[in-house]
């Protein structure tokens, strides 16, 4: 039997403690009865939500913009308005990472949240789903028509 390392239990004095529980015992059951929020010393939050299997972002664009205002501000100074902050010349975000003003992990977190927001939008919006399918069809068609030995990059 394997253990599920992310299981938490509340002790009698109210503290949350990690416990190893056989994964078979966890099927269809919650180990805690009430929700809790615990602040992490590094600024994070642990949220215990009994019975809830997953969470997602809903209408969180403003919150992402506020949380990552530093990245949004840097992005306004990129040479190209459609900069992906990966390899374009004149990228202010990559320059800030290079000179230590911005942590690369923070940019990855920002990009992950934006990707989640786009995913939720496509899930809820038929036109967005259609546009995404068209984009990938066109890209796939282009890849099939351009042989790998043609020197494409």
C-alpha cells in the first residue's frame, strides 16, 4: 500500500499536522471536517477544503494583474507589444530577470496563472474554443506542409 503525503489532520490543539494515510483509505472520504486557512511564513496560504477535489480560477484577471503588477509594468516597456518574454530582443521582463530585479520563478508563476485563465475562458466561451481549434489546425497544417529538412526554425 502506498501513502498519500499531502494529507493533513487537525490535532486537538488546533494545529494542522501532516500524516501518512494509505491511499486506498482515502477513496471517497475526507479526513478533516471543517475548512481552514494557514498562512505560510513566505507569504503563501495553505487552504484545507474537505471534500473539494480541485479548484480553479474564475474571473481572476484583475487579481492576477494586481498581484503581478511589477511584471505588467515591465511588459509595457518591451520593444514588441506582443512580446512573449521568452526570446525577443528588447524584452524588458527578461532584462529585469538578467539584472536581478525580477525572479524567474515569479515570471513562471505569472505565466501559469495566465495559461489557467485562458483555459477557463476557452472552457466557458464557445468562440474562444473555436478560435483555439482554428489556431492549432493552421499550425498543424503548416507543420505538415513544411518538411523538417527545409531549415525552418
